[in-house]
C-alpha cells in the first residue's frame, strides 16, 4: 500500500493537538525515533522547522562507517555498535547503502605510534599527527575483528608503494603504502530518511486500524487515538515555546500556532538542541558541535583517478579527509571546526582552499580548480560540549539527557548521534520514552527492512525479474533507473508515471520526467521548490539546479502544488537563493 507524506502536516496536528510523544527535529535521529515509537503502537507526532533531513542530516559525507579512528580514543563500544549497524543497514537498506571500497594512502611507517597511546590514555588530548603504516595496520586488525560476526564486507589488505601505484597511478609518488578496507556508502541520505519516515507513518496507520486491543486496553490513559493515525509528522513546523505545559507549534509558512500536549517531548534537533531547550524554557549547555564542509567537483580526470574507490586519509594537520566518487562527481571533505549555532553554517572560501590543497597533495598530477565546483555544503555535527579538547578528538558517541518542562512534562534530549548509528540511538531514545510512559516494548527495529529496501533485488537476475514484472510500458531501462533511484518504492512511482497523461522527460534534465516529479511533489510533503531540487532529487548535488531547471521543474509541479504564476516566480527565486548559497559565485550550476 502506498504511503503518502502529508503535505499539510500542521493541520493534522492542529486538528488533534495531543500525542503520547512529541518529537522535535526531523533529521535522521528524530525520524528514526518516530518510526521506533510508532512500531510500539504509541501515539507519536514529529515536527521539523524546515524540510525533513535538511539540517545536519543533509550535510553528511554520504558514508555508513564504523569509525576506525575512534579506536584511538578508546571508543570500542561505539565502534562495535557502528560496525554492527553498518552491516545491518547493508541488509535492511540495500537500495541506498552499499559496500564501499576505501583506500588509505600512507606516507610514513611509524608516525603516530608513540603519540597514539598518550591520546588514548588522555581521551584524545594532544597534538594531532598523521598516522603511519604501523598504527593504521593495528587499527584495521582491530576493526576487522569487530566485523567478523556480520560477514558483510571483506577484510582489509595492505600494499607497498609499487603495488599501490599500479592500482592508483595518479597517487602521490611519495606514498609508501596503501591500506584498503571496506565500509559502506550512503548514496541518498535524504531519501533514506524519507523511507524511514514513511515506515513510521505506515506503522501509525496500521496501529490505528487495529484499534485499541491487547496492551492498549491495559493502559487506558495512554494512546487515546483510535480512529486517527497514531503517527503524524509535519515539516515546516517549529516548536517555539511552552504555554501551560503544552508546546507551542508554529506553521512556518502561515505563522498559525497551536498548543500541543504530550506526556513526553523528545528533543532531537541535533546541534540546535540547546537552542530548542532554551525556547522551551529549559536552558541547557549540552552541545559543542563542530562544522564539517564538503565540495562536489565535476572533474572527469579526478573521478577516474579515484579508481572507483574512496580515498580516506589524514591530512598533515590530523584532520580526516576524503575524496569520494559519487554520482559521476567527486565529493571532497571534510573540515572539523568550532561553530557558533547562532550564525549561518556555510562552506567558506578558506575551506575550499583547504580541500583543493589536499587533493593536490594526494593526487598531484590531477589539475583541480574552483571552476569545477558544482555544489558545496556545510553542517554542524551534533557533538557534546568538549572544552579545550581538539574538535577532531571529540567523542562521536551519544547520550540521552532527561529533564522536566513546565507542566511536569518529561523532555529527553539526544546529545550526539550520527547517520551510521541512527537505528541504535533511536532505540535508546524510544526505550527512555517507553519507560517514562510505563509502556512495554512490543517490537524491535533490529533487522527490519526500510522502505524501498523491502524485497529489493540484490542480484542481477532478480533485478531483471523485478523490472520485467513492473514494466507497464515505460521500458526496462527506465524502470531499472527508477528501481535504482527509489528501491522497491519505485513500484508506486512507475504506477504514477504510467497514469500521468502528460509524462515526458524534462528538457533540462532528461533523466527525470514530469510525471515522476509531480508524483514526488504530491506524495512527499513538498512545500517548496528547493525541497525537490536539493533533497527529493540529486539535481542540486550534481550541479544541475540552475535557473532553466528550476523554472521547468516549478512549472511541472505547479498544478499539484496549486502554484500560480506569481508563486512560481517566488519559488524559483527562493530555490535559486538556496542553491546559490551552496554554489560559489562565478560557478554555473
């Protein structure tokens, strides 16, 4: 059954302004907690002040990884959990999470061997230094030991200079070794988040359909919704205060407000956690996030030089950096800088210089310049406060803080959290909420397939069979593209395109069609054109969100969004401003 994300979620919340749990924050951690709680049969609501997965969740390095570097800080629990979750996501979300071959260029043998134990004993304190082959070899042996139970990725390999340059001829000839191991790529973070959200909505509708039975009847004071869906979500809805024990929610576009009652409030706003708590009259100082930026380059020579694998290494200043082939482009990142959350989060020109310099260091024979940048973005990691500790050594683990809002409402704040461990952190958040409500856990999310990962064909034979079964006249090639883009959710997209009398390829981006975009605009809570260009599709990420594309897409979806000519102009201007905030001046999108 197709699940539609409500395009007017605020109205649904205003019509029934109460739930057992209200989650504030529609990034991946809040969305995953929403799904988990919906699976328990609770009445749960989620609000996001902007678009879903548009904050820190949209600024990732597109990786699902165990975090080999965290071993040096002694975070063995986190690494074990992350590797376990990585292996699970390879099975539960195979449409978006796939094995990623990763190579580390190494320029010394023993660098870091003496300083690493001191950093371990001091929990990351000390001056960052580039790691040498000996230290990386030890780390990878430990890392592989955490992966043995999952059996999802091969063990690491080590090569000397000659073999390394045979495999990657453009590498800096000063390289002494390369180490190659496997993690996982996250091809479409925002679309995976939408899949998780849809699953939560579906669970809520199923719970409502089942009615009040079993454990519901044993706790009559909880989960009063029987006819209406028990899992509701609204984007462009902000939590702006507390009034008489209720959270004040504001529709960002219309400025309408409603007071919303909940027994438990979950603050999953990531790096904005302290600001959200302050708005709710519960001042905290939990967070100390650091900014990470990336650039996307359209450079075929650089793409070829990667050999189809990610290059992941430490720069001379100790920062972890990556050069990553993705969607015919090359992603380069990331920085780790202190940031004030009251100021805009942008990738600066200084950071761009840093990225271009590191590419020149690792692949010196490949010319790279600013004109090849088609997109750049920045986000703030939701890290805990860390005092004088260097940003690169701040723990990537998470914890949950509990307090009470006016009206004796329990508020749970997630401090930390990352893409790789979103299911596990959501499970912990949900368990805290369940305890506060004296509500039993009915099901685990462990091993439960996500969205278009259900029934996803993982062999070529199975893929051809799926395509043949779902081809209703679009042609095998087109259905195959949609399957790769949406997973098995493509069945609904194919049906929508087949029913659209005016479906045709976009003239400005022919790999998308008019019927496909209208379907997204109608079923995925699209409020603004930028939602489509930046998050529902990869048009902006791949550098194809200039004015021609923006105008064509706006005109295509205007009928389903109810946009007139003036609104189209306003939406195009807004979307281009969002894209230009990412693309540096003088570079054509």
